[in-house]
């Protein structure tokens, strides 16, 4: 069975939806950043700081090719993963891909409540954050929109809504594999 890959901007809900979807489908959940960290025994921000973005993107691409070959998994990718090399074309060739789409406003709300450290966002004022997210999302959207399925997650504000999104993805995946 093809793997399912979730893409989208940081804090779109890829991990939250991915874990719930994997549980619902009886699959194993993987987060690509976590996988890179486990394999190289370093946190992603540390790899960025010590080895640079180019090295990180190369490791990320290699690990994407490794993990996407696993069967019966749900994989959540980092926000930049689809935007480098031929990653998006590769993901579409080996998996059912879902873009969790949100407005900059929704993403900023999610960022405000997220617990993870986001080096790219550190020290930004609310206005600078809005400008940064809006600009980067506009740059990345052409890659994200290559996904086979686009799911609006602007409504992802409760556990019931998460269940609704999981149900929708489950139905689309079953239809695609029928």
C-alpha cells in the first residue's frame, strides 16, 4: 500500500493530523524531521547551524527517499521539503500526497500556540511575523499545490475538526487505492 505524505507550511497541523490519520488507518506515523534527527543524532536547527541549509536539504532529500519506500506509513514532511530538488515530483510518484492548506492568519494562530522552537521566527514582531509567513507561503505555494489532494485546514480548531479532516483524507485515500 502506498504511503501517505502530508505537506504544508510550518504549524499547518501535519504532525497532529498525521498521527491521528495513522492511528485511524492502522499505519505507522513518521515525521521526516524527527527521522533525520534520529539518523544523524542532531536536532534540525543544529544541522542548519553547523552544516548549513544546503547540507540539511541534501540529508532531508536522502531520508525522504528512504522513508517513502516504507509501506503502510503516514509521513509528515517539513515545510520546505517539497520546495527543493525534485522532492514534490518524487513524492507524487511514490505516495498519495496531501497539502494541508491554510491562510497566513490561521498559520500565525497555530504558530502562536505551538510548543516547538522555530529558529526562522525567533525575535520577529507580530508585523514581521505576518510579513514573513505571507511572503514565504506565497513562494512555497506553487510547490505545495502540486500535491494530488488539497485539504483546507483553516477550520482545524478542535478535536472534532481534526477527526473530520482525518475522515476526509481516509475516504480520498481509499478511493485512490480502489
